[in-house]
C-alpha cells in the first residue's frame, strides 16, 4: 500500500519583509509546519501497515487450508422403551444384553436365556411346567416377585398376555412366542417401574428389541435328551430377510420355529422317592398321599387325621365315586386300618414334562 506524503507547506513573507532564499535559512513557521507534516505521515504508516497485515492473513490461511471431505453419518434407531434414563445414570442401571452375548450361551430360546439371569428369581415359569394352569407358556420373574409382576415389552410396546393364567389368576407374557433369531438385544430394568408402567412392573421391566435391518438366512437345528436318556427335544429354526433400509428404504424378514418334545411321565422316575408313586408305605407311612381325588388316603398329617376316596373312580353317568371291584367301601377304610382298601396310584398317570408340538 502506498502512502501519500503530508500536505505541501509553502512559506511566504509578510508584506514589507524580504524573502530569504538561502536553503538553510527558513522561517520558523515553515519549519514547524514541515515538522507536523512529517509526524502525521509517520503515524499514518504505523496505523495502516498492521491493518494491512491483519486483513491479508486470513486470506492466506483460507488459501492454504485443505477442503474438508464430506462425512457420512451412521443410521440411528430410537426405541421408545419409556425408560427415561441412560444405562449408567442411576443406582439401578439398565442391563443391556447384546446379540453376541445371547449367541455365546448356546440357548435355544430367549426364555431359556432370560431365566439364567441373576435377576430372575423364584416364580419364573419354564416351558416344561406341565402341572400348573399355564402349561406350555414361559415367563420371567425379576427379583422373585412373580411373572405377573414383571412387565415384558416388545420394541417398547406391551404384549398381549398369555391365554392361560398362572395359578388360574395371574396373567403374564409368554416369552416362547418370540423367535430367538429375531432378537437384536434385550434391556432389563432390574428395579420397580410401577410409577411409569403400572402395577405389572413392580418387579421390573424386560424390553426385547427385534432386528430391524436383517439380510441373509440363518438355519439352526438342535437335539437333546434328559439326564435319564428320555424326554427328547428336537427343534429347527429358519430365519431369512431381504432389503436394506439404507439402500432400498425397506427390510422384511421372517422366522419359523418347528419343534417337538416328548413327554416324561412320573412313572419313569420310580427310582426317586416322593416322585414316582403315590404309595408312601416304603417310607414308613400308612398307605400314601396324593393331592388328587380317587388317589390315596390323605389327611392333616400322613399318618391319619382324615381320608379321601381310595380305589375309586368317577362314574360319568352319575358323577359319583364308584369303588373298584374287589376293594372295600370307602366307609369301611380308615388310615389306621387300611386292610381291604385299594390304592389308586394317580402318580403313574401324571406327566413331569408334557408332550409338546409347536410351529
């Protein structure tokens, strides 16, 4: 930047005075004006030069900085589970179980895996539980408060309860209807959440998140036996999906489970006392004990104090108990004198594990 010189200064003599032409001899006013002009020029240079540098510096930096490459953001999926805090924010954090953790266990169903958690306690319902009111269903019981007090969500939404209630009155969510390969992760809130969800979440909340962008196919098969080489279980699962949310804007997949489990009868466990038979005489009791009518003599204690029909069947025509041929009438039988009585061993006709077929 060029800077202009200060204003020109001319020195004139007043009328009646002589003009001094000697170059070194100038009037005081002329010298003072030239001195002021020089100071003004120096100040202008000091003020303008830094400003010029300050303006030029950003332009130079802008020319030397490389152009930034565009960044591709990953897709984010938000699940409305209604759990308002992050997993590490509270004293009772949410346990997040990933797909990889589930696969490492080798469990065949999501119910089997959840029932191995330390937070699951007494009151959970296994699928093999066939002596209750809710046979064929499976439920989780957080903190041992019962399956009816544990809320199960699917993608943050409530599921319809199982058609059969536990103990005839406690509704719960059946976990066996959720395919194992369709699960992406599981979130477990191990603290009461009744203030948010209601009384069915007193024990906690289990939120099962399904896969939303699955492509390919998974085929699984399993076979197992009990420790006594019976009760075989066979299962096959096919899961397939197509479409990409990122490329096509849609994704669809299905999961098919086919299985069969053989029954295990109580009579198959005769080597285990109290289980294989209703006859308790080998263990020092009078006759036996059974919770079923038409079974053995029962009472307040196993040695007497009451009785129920023994050796009898229901007549479907009359609805009355009928004694079997060769057995004494019920009125003639007492726990203290069971001679002539017949023991109806109902245990031989019960199942420890019911037969099951499902698709």
